[in-house]
C-alpha cells in the first residue's frame, strides 16, 4: 500500500473519489436522493444602478438547504435586506421540498442574525479560525 499526499489530483482521481462515496452511500441508504438532485442557487440583490449589493449562495441536498454564504455590502447592512434574502432562500428551499436549513457562521459574523430568524445553535467549534469560533445552526423549514 502506498500513501500519497498531493495538491494536484487528476480529474479522473477526483471523480473516482466522488463516485466511490456516492456509490457507498447508495449501497447503505438505497433510497437516498441521487447526487444529480442537488440544486445550487443564488439569491441576488441589486441596487438601482444594477450593481450587486448582496446575496446568498446555497445548495439543496439531502432534504436540507445549505447556506454557503450570505454577504451584504456595507451600505446595505442593517437595512433588512439580509432578512429578505434569507426568506427568499428559505422559500426556494421549501419549494424544492427541503425541510431543514443549515448554516455555519463565525464569531464575528452573523450568529445573532440567524438566531433572530429562528435558527438554533447545534455546535460551536472553538479556535476555528484561530482566536475565533465557528457556529453551526439549523432551522426546521
């Protein structure tokens, strides 16, 4: 057996790893939704000049909305725009049949924001990144 650490796996190696875990998952849970059922989407906010001023990047799979990021330009923070974006993302997820929303945020980001919107803290990982914390939250949709 040879163990190798690399920063440059080939596309074939990457695909083989992905296909291997997907195959294993379906052997253990035969009715698990297929990887092709994943839906990536964005909720975008633009100002009157059509410039992007905020948005959410998300993916839905395994009955859950996974919020990958939520960003607002400085002038839009505290205006309610973040709440509108979050509601739109949750509505899209519900329309796709998702029953759960998940998000990870850091200690300097938006934990209180998500809690205000009904998200519940699942776990906190201290010192990730160094000197800060990462928080994992969930909400039933």
